[in-house]
């Protein structure tokens, strides 16, 4: 764990087991309890021999039959075409740029149960292997409860029940937010906006966040949920945090190391000054820190 001290403009190499030692009475640790669902499906185009890969992003209808999805190969799938995915048929009823499609499933049974059966864990593309049964547990945080993410809120992967209890013993209250990771988190930045993602914060957790003397967010998704709440957003957020943003409630942040030119790195730079963060990244590379989902972490205080 690389610890960045914003006021002093310095950093030091620590380990994550020391994380609870940064808490004091009155602090609040904010965790995103969204749970990854097996959103990657494999099939073929009806009437053609070509294979199709679908990544379901989020439902867009109350009956959960219509979804926004990424499809590959995207250019070949036109509106009106049908694809079969392990026996269930879906129709392309809309299309957007960058491979996005709107799919309508034609299925009378319990679609959620079927997706749990036929879906695959959406491991990041740099993990060059097929998903396994073990990934359904390993690619989740220990506090995941609300199903809806297509990628894990990766800063939360560091926590164990023992670390969480040590944070409580150090004086931290724990509040949960739910932000379902979708295109707004992992798609490359294009233009001045990012995709909206679903989020909510229960009143009891919102009260903890408001009452805390200091708010420490685990992950960029927790930061976006907290800051969105304080900006009056409800239900969905397309909040794009970048340098110049005025933080309302986040006082410290735990985060992993992110890809260049991503909205996640822009958020971190907004919180801790771009040049300072990039210098710390250079140190992390030289020191052999691991990057991305299963990598090491950075605490910014």
C-alpha cells in the first residue's frame, strides 16, 4: 500500500494490513457493496455460423427483459437480428456507438436464474484465461450484497473480515453505498461525459456519512456515490470527477492503480493533484507495485 500525504506532498511504502491504523474515533469508512453478476454470455447469430460475445451492462425495463449490452462483433449485429445464448434467444432492438446494443430477451421463465446458470464472470480482459467456478467468489468483495455490477469495485477486494473488524476497533464506523459498476467506470473517456450508473445510499448509511468527522472512501465508485449524494443526485449518476472538481465530503481515499487516460485516474488526480499523483505512479512502477484489479493499492490522506 502506497500512502500519499497530500498536505506534505510526500509518500511512503506501507502494507495494507496497516490500513486500520489510519483510523480514529469519529471516522467513517465507506464501502461499495455492489455484487458482480455473471454478465458475459456466449452464443451465435441466428441464421449464421459466427460466434457472438455479449456483456450485459444493465437492465432498462422493469421486467428485466431489456438490457443495454456490449456485443462483439458489434458491427455485424444489426437491429432486428436475433442471437441465441445457450438456448435463450435475444433480439437486437437498438444500437448505439462503440459496440453498444439494446437487447430484448424472449424468455418466459426466471431470466435472472437462467443468467446465473449460463453466464460467465466478466473477468478483466488482461486476465488471459477463461473464468472458473472459483471466480464467482474470488472476484467479489467480502461485503458484496447488492447484485448489479459488471466489474468488481476493486479497492474493496483487499478487505478481509479481520481487517474490517480492526477498522471498527480503531474507531471507524462503516457505511455502505451501492454503485453498480458499468460503462461509466470502465469505458475509456470519450468527450466530456461518462455513462450513467445506478446507485443508491440507504438513509441510515447516509446519516453515518453526514455525521462523520472524516470520510474515508474505499474505491472511486464509493467516492462517486458519496459526492453524487451531496450534489443531490438520486437513482443514477453520471458524475465525471476530474481536476478542478470541488469535493463535498470525501476526506481520504483508498484506490488501486489505474489505466492512463481513464476516468478513474482523472478522479484520483482531482483529489490529490495531477503532478503529485503521476510522480507517485512513477515511484510505484519503479518499486514494483502491481496495477489493476488484482493489484496493490494506494491510500490518499
